[in-house]
């Protein structure tokens, strides 16, 4: 089992080369403390027991039934809960103790053993402690157990306290308990083709590893619970994150049907487009080269074709050919435009068109994405294997890929519901900027209304170009982008972009005040908050390094908006999930794509469901 997500996902500025310096330092310190923790299984007294007879399992189940709360963990054959098999169950009731119940491969005998613990795991009156407990909930669904009760998830609790750090159990244990856990690699070996499965390891060896997981999770919980209360995040955990665990587990269990044949056919179409672009690039460049190699692309563009290069080279002395730089050059150089198109098609083909059919689960015939609740520091959910949140919608290829997502059968239809300009509406609410509030309350086209103000023209006289520029400015300024960034996006001179921003702030004084006050609050307190109370610690907000400081300032402005939008859709999902259950709908919620929810709707329920979803999303 994956003991928690460890990567850190950026915000709107993920393309920036800069990350918070002190976050890196904190991570490095965390790694150091992990490697030199004083305590471990060898020098700490513990009582970890193997439970593998019917009598022992019955006795353990009775013991668990008397508890108000216990720690629970699964050992499995893999990290995909919809494909893996159960190898064992681990429990802990008090510190330094743990129990391990091995589960055999034979499905009938496995179900018989699991049945001893079904009642206690399904008891709503007993709370469960887990690390990434959504995984265990999903795993147990395949063994006829619906885990119930309140959850204390150590991964998510640590994420709320330290959103920019890592949340794996071994790191939390080292930071909170000064304890070094038994590494999984010690049992199954390093990642790669020779790595074993938990099923291959002698039970005696697994006992300590598995029971330690359950025990340490229980010990960590006591510390994290105190910290959540101290940081005033306890309510956020139980109001937003804890109820969301069941919602996501159900969505992942449902999965989504994908038309593999459609994608296989479209792969051939894309192959032809890629080939066509390749020939056009060779013709424009006057030479053949590996377009997939940034090094060769750099040499052709800047050495052979003599396109002016005005950026710093990479650490290895190569030309950088990242998307932002090529986009800047593309309006004046056809070959660059074609390289961007080639890259886009190649990426879509490999990331989605060819990859999605391979992710269809043989057990269900559906694709089950993993929605990660403890990844993005703003509070947004991320999605992986496959990432359903990055499929482009603005171009034809992206729209074709979306056609491959289909309802489960002829009696169902897919329905999507998404928030309209939610982040702009939130900033109007948070900043109380009069013009923004009026534009939304009057139901006017917001970008057109902005253009009319900034360019000082009548609303009906706004040109499409002015509206497009205003739209870019609306989103750029809210996320703290400066004149250089804006001039690149709009293809205008920096001075012109500077005037545009100044004009914008003259008109939107409420927004300017909000931005100044938010940065000031961050400087004073070292963090910012969303409307629901989620915190983002900004270690570089008072840094002497100008780049690091301005990046932290942008995050200070961005997080309350993006984070509040994330909290809001989570609350909507929780209410929708409750209603789907309570009113016994046949329809299912199957995907979340940032501001959008997707449903597999039983056709006779469409009208009723639409009204319910609109109500819950509007009132979140």
C-alpha cells in the first residue's frame, strides 16, 4: 500500500522554475531527520502479534468491538486498490501494540477470514484511524466490507498542517515521534522488475512491518489531533476533508467507461497528423532531426536557422526549448508553430489516446482514476492514473479524446455541471469590489464589462480583441502576474502591459486593496487562509531574495481564491453524495475536474438529478 502522496503540485504557476526556497529546506531537513531518527523497531519495546487461527481472530474481533476507536491498515499486492489483492489486515488499539491477520490468496478462504472483522469495521459507532484510509476503504469494498464510522486520516491531517511538505507515514513518524519505520524496500526490495509482492514474503517477516504501520499511525494521530486543534484546522478536517474521503472512495470505485476502440481508431488519425507535421517541419527547417529531442530542436532553431535566442541556457549549456519560450517565438516563426503542434499531438497520443485503453480495469471494464486529496497545497484535488484533469478542451484533439468517455450503458447518459467563472466571483465576494459585484449581479458578460471600464468605451462598443485582452488581464492580475508576464501573453510591449495593469487597478480599487491587505496579512502572520479556514504557510513571504518573495506574494493572493473554490466544490460533492445515498439514486457521481462534476445518469432520473445538483452546487 502507498502510505501517502509525496509529491508537491504547483499552483497556476507550475511552469515557473522557482519554488519556495524554504519549502525545499524544510523538505531536506525532514529527510535528514528521517534518516537519523533515534527510535526504531530494534530499540523500542513493542508487542506485535500474529493472529492466524479462528479462535485468535474471533478474540481479536471481540476486543476491537469494545473500542471507541482503533487503527486499521491493509497489506496488499499493489498500490491500485481496484486491482490489488488483500494480503493481510493490521490493527492497533494502544501504543506499542499491534495485531496482524494474514489473508490467503484463495478468494473463498480470504472472504471467510475477512468476515470475522466485517461487523466491527462496519460499526458506525467505532472511529477508525488510518494513513491514506481511502485506499483501505476501496480495498475492503472488494472483500464485501463497507468501512464506516468517523475517520482520522493521518496523511490528510498532516497535509492540512503542512500543505507544502511530504505526507508519507515514515516522514510523519520521523518528524512527530523521532521514529524510523521499517522501510518497505527491506521486505520486498527496490522498485523494478525484481521487486517482490507482499504475498511472496514469509508471514513472520510481515508481522512486524504491518503491525508497526498500524501502531505508528495510532501514535501519530494523538499528536496530529492536538496540532489540528491548535492551528484551528480541526473543524475544516471534520467539515470538509473527512466526509470527502467516502465521496472519493465511491467515485474511484465506480470509475468511468471508456470506448477503447474509439481511441484506438483515433490513435491512427493522430499518427497521420504527427507524420504530416513532421514532414512540414523538415521542409521548413531544411533538414531532418529528432523533433522529440529538445537538444536537437535547440540546435536547429538557434544555430542553423539563426532565430535569436535571448534566454539563459540550461545547466548543461543547452538551449532551452520549453513551451513558454517556443510560444513567444511562434507568431514570427512558422517552424516553431509547427514544432508546438507536433509536440501537442505527440503528447496527447502517448498520454491519453494510447494510454487510456491500457488502463481499463479487467475486473470492471472501466477506468478508475485516483483522486488525491493531499497533493495540491491550495486544497484542489489532483487526479492520476489517469490524470483526468489535464485533458485539453480548447482544441479539436482534446475534444475528440473527451468523446471516448461514455455512459455505462444505453440506459445512462453523461451529465457535467460546472461553476461559471467561480474564481472571479469569489474574488468579487472576498474583495467586495463594487464594480465586480455589480457586473456579476446584473448578469452582464464580465470580461466585456471589464474591457468597457479598462478601455473607457461603451459596453456595446467593446471589440472582440478588447474583450479577449480583458479576459487575460482578469485572470493574470488575480494570480499576481506582472507586466512582463502579461506582455508575453498578449503579445504587446511591456510598457503597454504596464499601462493596462495600472488602468485596471485604477478602476478596481476594491480588488487592489484586497491584494495589498492579503500580502500584508501574510507578511505579518506567515500564512493566508481560505474562506473555510484552510491555511497555506508562506515561508518566503519576508525573504530577502526578491524572486522568492514575489513568488510567495503571488501565492498569498492566489491561494485564498483558488483554495476557497476548491473547498466550495468539495462541500457540494459531500452534499450531493449524501443525497444520492439517502434518496437511493441509481445515478452516480464519477469524476471531478476542478470546477466541474461529471455524473453517469440513469436517464429517468435526469431531470430530478439536474435540479438537485444545481441546488447543492449553488448553495455550497
